[in-house]
């Protein structure tokens, strides 16, 4: 079902699907095709939209308010992909709010000294800086002394809005 | 060429995915009921911790070396296993899932098989954080040999291609005959008694002798070691011939109630597995036993096998017959440690042969369909048969269980 309300297109979402990647080359049942097949309207699959690589995608839940300025709050669900390579170049430009700079900062889930944290990460030759999006949280300096792993890249933030 | 991809110390590696601070530390995973060691990280192996060692005997060692000990979290391991297999399926046209942590890959016709295999390995590691070793060779049996080298020799970087005749001969000359895939304990010791110590010794035996003494299995194995593939990839997993659900209880049970509840849950689990593979069963067995390791206790064990009048995969029907069977073998006055339900004579739903006078009740399958649908949406066993109850007395002990990070909304990783 597709409605148009003002400038917003609404699609019917089918929440019941789970994406299945063909795994074993199992034979696909071939029966009589349904005469309705040609007329089925697009059903959108949230899994396909939010999960590009199901094998490397994990979900996380946000704690605390360190990303407040990005409208990311406690309880939001993060879709995290481990396969994507973190892009560590976009941070400074975003933070400095360069005019005309439109790129979103990449959020990275990091393992830092015994816990997961989601931050914007900037790499320097001997250390790296982890930025929050809340002035109450100054940047964290990470050196070789820390236990630090770039764990995955946040691809979507899912939030409840009612 | 065929590849064998094997996850290194799989269960221990799974625990590290969501707790990277465990990297480099000794990690062990315990069996159901936290009884015995069933997985060890390399660091734990280096401490001399043996497979199947009893956990309580190792407590002092665990303390002394700060060994990280976990209950087995099969939900997590199963999910990560699926992910590893999905990555492999992206890279290889055919994948045979051999076990929870092993798969054979079709790597035929690649110009640079080693380079490609290294890419596969990297993709698995990057996607899942699970380290794997991949051995590649002309046959499955040789791929197993190559895999061992890939895992043991750090110079291999997790990948070893065993292709030239010289390399094969060299590898087989140091490979113990008993470690060959499919040799088994019995043939292993018989061959050693005859002075056949290595895989190369075995390959050099006269084919006639092997066929006479070890049958077609031995013959195949020998040909595989010579590079002739006799075991193609098995892509379609045949339906299981027997399905069993059984657990040791977390504590000894002296009351009939929790035993009934446990058996009802085992029956429900088995029925669910039957439905999942679209099969039905004709025969159900219930068994029950006390703890044989406690010699001071009075011992009792018994089992009963019932033939169903009509084949079924309904939780309600199977629980009904399981209760009937249990009542016949249950004796009061014992301390029970373990029970289980096993079904056999399994056939596809579509081949269901109805008895003339006792046709299966079509309402059963409707109810089960609705129940499975609800449970699929709202979580495992949210809707259950009353007899399953909610008691926990019989539940397995899992005192050091990590969270089901990937399968439960309430147990997601928390990031701050």
C-alpha cells in the first residue's frame, strides 16, 4: 500500500521477514506461479534496509547521554557493522562545523579498557582522540597504554519517537 | 580444490567477541551443568588444562592463573556459527556445513587459490572476530591434513594449501595415522600395532590389504590420500533419523512434579524440532536415571518406548505420550539426575500415512502453527503447553553464562 501525504511517502512495512541468505544451494520449490505474483506491490523489508551484511551486523543499545547533540539518547538501538572500515577522516571537519561541510560524522563502537563506547574517532600517529557529542564529555585521549579496539561502524540509529 | 575451514577454539573465541578484554587471557568453556571443560583458548591449553577435565578439580588452577571460566552459551555460539557460515557462503559457490565450527568449501577452478583463501579468512575474521584456519587440498581427507598445519604452524597465517605431490608426501610422513579423518580409535590402534604409524605408512599399504581389512571406508580414505576425490561435498543435510532432547538437572530431583515438567519440556523441544524440519515421528522413548557417580545413592534407571497410534509432531500429543511413558517408569524414593525424550521413525509430513480409523486431528496442526507463529514473534516458549510449567528446579546450572548478545533484545551490548 502506498499513500502520499504532503511530501512524505509512506510504504507498508512488513516486520515479519527475516533476511535469508542462500546458504546451502538448497533446491527452491518450483510449483505453479501465483497469478497474483505480477501484481504484488512492493513490500519493504526493514531488515534489508538496515542490514547490509547480516553476518557482520550486530545491534547495540545506547546508555548515557554522551551523544546528546547528535540526538542519540539512552535506549536507542544502534545497528553496527563490523565489516565496514572506519573512516577516521571526517571527524575534525564536522566538529569544526566548516561551512558547507555536509558529511555526517562516523560513529564508531570502540572497546576501551573493559567496556564498549560509541564515539567519533580521530587517529594521530601516536594516539587517537575519541569525541563525544556533549560538552560535558571532553575528548578522551587513547595511547598505547590503553586497551583499545575499533569494534564496528554504526550504520543506523533506531529510536522510539512516541 | 577443497577447503576445510575450522574455527579456532570456537566456543572460547565466541566469548571473546563481546568481551575483547579476554583476548590473550586463558579462557575455558564448561559443558552443560558446568561439569567439564569443553573448550579452551590457546592460553588455557598452554596451562595444561585438558579437554573434558572436571571443572571442580581445576578450581585452584583457575584461581591461580586467573582463568576466565564460562558456562556454555549455545544460543550465542549457534548465532556466531551461522554468521561464519554465511560469510563462507558468500565466497564459495558450495559450502558443506560439517559441524558447528567446521565447513568444507568448494574452491575449484581458482587461478590463485591461496590468495583467494586468505581473502576468505580475512572476511570471516573481520565480520565476526572469530579466528579460523583453512586447509586446502585436492580431497576432503587431505584438506583435513592441510587444516591441521594451517592451525598449528604460525608461519602459515591460518591458511595452508597442500598441492604438490612432494608437499603431500612430506605432510603425511609426520601425520599420525590415528588423527586421519575417519580412522577412529579402533582402526588407529590396530594400525599402530601393525607398525603403520603415519598417514604416509597407511597410504603405502597395498590397496588390496586395505580393502580386505578396512572395507570400502578404508579404501576410500586411501584413495583420498592419493588425491582422488571420493567424498563429494554433501550439500543437503539429510533429516535426522533420531531427535533427542535430554539434560542433566541442575540439582537432584526427588519430587515427581519437576521431573514431569522437565520431560514435558524435552518433549515440546523435540516436537518443535520435528515441525521445523517438517517431519513427524511414530515412536517416542522416555528415559530417566539417577546419578551413577554418587555411589552412596540408591541407583535406578529405566526407559520406555511407545509407538504412537498416529504419527505426530504436535507438542500436545508428544507431551501426552511422554507423560504416559514417564508414569510407567517413574519410581518414588530415588534422587533423579537426568531424563530425556527421544523420537524415531521420522518421516516427512507429506508422507503422513493416516490410519483408517484414527486419522490425525487436523486441529492439532492448526494449534501448533499458531503457537509457533506467536513464539517466533514474541520469543521462544512464550506460549507453551500447560504441562511444561514455569518451574526452574530442573533447569541446568549455568552459573557463569554470558549474555545472548545477538539473539535477545534485552541482552544487547550496551554502549555508552
